[in-house]
């Protein structure tokens, strides 16, 4: 049997024949493929294609895999940067025909909400699977129901776009969720509030954590003990970090301003280490120069997911997250595994995780709130040490292996 995964993620067929994608996602695919042996003999990914320019720019930190060797095959859909009009006029039919062909050969179809309802290829794959009586798995990674309100409040969305989103896009997305609850075999929703609002106690609707780290990446006990001891020495710098895509909605500029303000308030040794690449990188470096913060805001570029990445994370004390719309990044769990608690804006996802003991939140868009917490941690190092320990404990109980086993059980139950 073949496992079909339809995702809005850019893949690329490299000149040597291998398939390329974001490195952490490639590792996730390998684990998923191995996990479902021997029930599923192969996996197929149906996804948009990355442009040649994007591949050349990012190939050094992308993951690659050989289709025949790994038994993970790629069906190329439309180009990732396709506009809605072009998709509607020229590409919807070939895209849907490719999806239909992939669904026919699959035993299970795994996809999710089509957030862009004018290019709804994900939900089409699930609808096709339902028509052809395949098992279907519907996934939501982010509860975006309030994102339009947040983007409008920041000025990132015009009033016209806000009204269209509020009264047209959001109802169409909710309709997809209601259809999935009624027709799909399994729903995995990365939000307890989504489960509560739409699952209504139904056993096939599950809450889940999307975790990328495996147990070998957990900070070693000796390294953790050394870190906890060192962080409690007030003369040692307070090492903050952000890692992930450098894009506007992540609010990284708020983090930079908060660190500058915290240093002015007394957290003299606070430094911010930024790992990642993206469209906002140049603007963030310009802001750092404008604020005169080059000495304590350090950019490293993209670091491939793996042992070296985690070895670097072990040095840091606090992860910052300042999303300007709803976000559910895997970086939070990677950070906890590395002994890094979280300081974030109080979006729904982060508020739900405060009870882990490793997450502190401040009012949304409050640079002052972030700075005050940084300053408080600078002075109360014992509290920060407690947060570090709590994060590692939570990570030990929520590794990728643990969540993959749960997902495996949920999926295989469909075939029993």
C-alpha cells in the first residue's frame, strides 16, 4: 500500500535526480516512511515545485533524498509561486489530474485545510480520497481563525482584505473543517480549542503536537547540569535566541527592540542570537545597525537541522517568539529539548503551553512586556533555571518518537 501526502510545501527535483526540501521536513518524511513499514511499502508526496532560483539560493541547507532508495516518490504539482489567476486559468486542471492519479494509487490520503481557498488543492485531494473510498487524514497546523484580526490590527492587512477574509475566506475555511469532521477518517488538529469547537467529543478528532526533534537531540544530562549552574551566575551573559524563517509575521523586529530596551533597563549582558534566513533578513540587519545593536544582536544565517544545530542551541538560555498572527512553530519543542524555555506574545498556542512551566507570555505586541521579562530573568536566574529544567522535562515526554507512535496508532487503527 502507498501513503499519499499532499502538502503546500515547495519541493525540487535537483539535477542529480534527488528531491530537495526543507531539511527538518525531509527528516520527518524519512521517519514517517520507516514508521509505517511494512503496512505501507512506499510514500508519495504531491506538492508544488520550488523555483530554480530558490533552490540555488538555499540548496546548501536543504535536505535531499533519493526516491528509489528511500521509497519516497515526488509528484510535482504547480510552481510554488503560482498566482491565483494563473492557477485558475491554466493550472487547476493539470494539478487536479495529477492529484487524482496519485489518489487512485494510494491507500490513504493525508492532507489538510486549504487556507488559500482560491487554490484549494489540499482539500481537493481529501475530497477525491473520500469519493474513491480511501482512508483520509485531515490536518490543521495553525488555528488561524483570529489571524485576520491580528494582521488588520498591525496594519499588515487592509480594511478591504480584512472584510473579505472575515466574511468570505474564514467561513469557507470553517466549512472545510466541518466537512472533514463529517467525512474524513481521522482529524489531527494542532489546537485544543479547534478540537473542542468542531470535534464535539468525536473520537476521530485528535489534538496533536507537531514535534521534529528525536530523543538523541535532548541536551545531555552533564551539559544540562553545567548550563543550569552557569546561568545562575549573574555575571554571565543572558543568551537569548530566535531561530526559524526571517519573515515579517514572526515579529523578530519586536525581539530586537525588546533586547535593546532590556539592556537599557539593566539586563546589560543580554544578547540575541538569530539563526535563520528569509525575506526580512536585510531589513532586520538594517534595524540592528540603526539601533546600534550590532554588538549584541548576532546573525548566523541558516543552520541545517541536525546535531550541529542542537549543539549550538545548547548554549542559549531563552527563546523569543513575537508572532504578529497565529503561529505554531516546531521551534518551541526544539528549544525545550535543548534546555531553552520560551518568552512569547500571548497568542492562543503559547497561552495553552504556559502550564508546562517553561513558557512565559506577555501582552501581544508589547515590546515593553518582553523587555521587562528579560530584565526579570536577568535578575532572577534561579527562576530561569527552573524554566530550563521544566522545558527539558516536557521535551522528554513529547519527543518526535512519542508523537509519531501516537500518530502511527491512530492511522493503523483505520485499517484494523
